[in-house]
C-alpha cells in the first residue's frame, strides 16, 4: 500500500510515527466519520449566538408628564426670549434640559425634574392666589369705560379680552398644581426609579 494513502488513514493501535513504515503495519483502519454538523477535517463549530431583541418599553402614564412640561417650557422659552426676560429664560431652559433627560431615562434627570415639579407647583399656587386678588379689577375697569363714552366699544372689547386671558391663565395654573405634584410623586416611586439608567462610572 502506498505510504501517501496511509497518511490519510488513522492508525488504530500504533503511534503516528509508525505510519511512515507501511510494511510494519499489520492493519490500518479508516478515520472515524465526521460527526453530524462537523465539517470533514475540522472541529465542531459552535452555533452562532443570537441576541434576543430588547423587550418593548411599556407605556407609563408618568412619561407623558415630561413631554407636556417640555412643550410648555419651550413655549415659555420663546416668549421670554422675545421679551428679554432672562431670569425666566434660564428657568425655562433648565426645565427643558431636565425634561429631555427624563425622556431619555437618564438617572440624573429624575431628581432634578422631581424638584422642579414641586417648585413649579408652588410657583403656580402663589401666582394663582395673586391673580385671584385681581378678580375685581375687570369690573372696575368696565365701569370706568362705561362712564367715558368717548372710549367707545374698543375699551370694552380690550377689557373683555384681558379678562378671558386671565381666566385661561388661572384655569391652567389650577390644573397644573395637582398634575405637577402627581408627577413629583411618581418620580419618587421605586418602580419609576428602576426605569432610569444608572450613571456609568468612568474607568480608572
């Protein structure tokens, strides 16, 4: 038997170095068949690991709060920028950043927005109380307008428009107070805290 053919065969009882001497082999046996799923002459390949897709994020009622607050803060930012009220402009910018961080589930933004929600609720309560003290001013202005016929219907129209704006602002503040307090309470719950990603520490 040719020695080259014997190199492709596996000896059963003799060491590998004895394959060179074909006359000294009493018998040889073929190499065992490849296992199922194993290529011939190679090792068994491990199956590819498939990463399961991340589970879909469940709807949370509290998550609507940062979006609504972000919308109102952006509108206020534009108004404060137009009237050059830089103090309120900085406050609106801080609210926008905190809301964006909560939308992205950043852990640092949760306590910041929680504190801002409490402060905004207190601010809405104080300003609403001040607005209620001005409720009688519209009747007084209307009486002055009626006492001066030269002012005409234009003055009455302006007073009515200012009163409607006052009523809308007071209603928004009254609705915002419980919603802001509810949002602050939700952000303090353990189930909500678990939905935020912890801050990653830098490697030393």
